[in-house]
C-alpha cells in the first residue's frame, strides 16, 4: 500500500527538515556516522527533544519524514524535534557483550561512547534538551537499548525496543537494588517493548519476539522498582516486519510529546 500526503493549503509555506551526516570515531578504533535531521525553523537557543535510532540507518528517512509530518499536523500531540540515527561500521556493533570482557570493547564502553557522541557531536551542533532524549533500537540494537536503560537510565528518558534480541541464557541480567538506586534521582523513565511475532534467525533458529518482549517486561516487573514504566505491545503475531513503522511512530510520539507548561517553564530557567 502506498500512502500519499497532500497538503491542502497551497498558500502555506513549505518547510522541509534539514539533514547532516557527522562521522564519529570510537575509542578502540573504527567508528561510524550520525545521520541528523532537524526542523528548518528550529528556534535558536531553545532546547528540543531528540530521538536516537540505534543502528537505524535504514529507517532514518522514515523517522525523519514521519516526525516532520506529525509536527505539521494541526492538533498533533508532538512538537518539532531532532532525529538522529547512529550507524556503526561494524554491523554487529550493538551485539557487544555486557559481561565486562577484557578482550575488545564491551557494551558499557559503547554506551559511554554513544552518550559522549550525543553530548558533543549532536548537542554541540543543535540545541538539545538533555532531559528529553529518547532511543529506539531493533533486534540486537533493541536489546542494547534495554541494557543501556538498566545500566545507565539517565541516558534516555524514553526507550523503545522493537523485536529485541534474546539474551544468552534467555534472561536479561538485572540487579533490582542497583537499578532502584540509579532511578532514584531521575524523572520517570519509559520503556516500550514492541514485537511482531515470530522471526527466523540467521542460524535457522526461530526467535519468538513476542515471548521475548514479555520476558523482559516480566523480569523488570519482578524488580518492583519505582520510576520506570514498562509497556508491551504486540503489533502482529504473524509478521515481525510490521513492527517497524509502528515502533517508529510510537517512539516519535513518546519522545516528542509536548512538555507540560510548568515543566517547560522550569526547564527554561535551569
């Protein structure tokens, strides 16, 4: 099905998002690039929400255009924001181990490098509201996004994990006391787990995406921590690909939701 968007007001000025590609280097060698998009009329000095697609280079165009259209709609629940996709030269970069291995980089090291890239490469170029940064990841990058939430919940206020890959052993490693301490000084965090049914893995093994999403949610519920909202949504039990546009749309609506007037006033003073 092809969707056509028609602007019925011919006298309205046409505003298109601007884009940029920024190369990045990783401390242990190699690197990647950041694909950036922002509204052409972005107010100077006004911090804007940011949505980061982890490994989502192939979905950057969809996210950019959808964010722009949603912000242009009358009565839209979103406001203009910045869209960024972080693509790594290593296709398996987001599948790094978080076990603290001594050989090669770890997931913790990559998470720190991404946080630095957001602060320096994106925040140094565009006005980013650091309290309103969201992330979305698919597959291994979706699992990585959940790991970042658990290990460093201050990085992203909103996390969307779509068809997240399964952890070795089947259970995400979560320490309730540590997570509770890390969430204590933060504003509430949101995690949305989306799945699109069954999917065949690269080694011919069937990976049950819906069951995996529910497993992650159940494991987090067992911690009984406050300050973290977890939602599971099953898009289509028979089609894992159907999760892509839905996940991006939901991520934009969560990350770019307007701030309450009181919160906006406080943010402007800080």
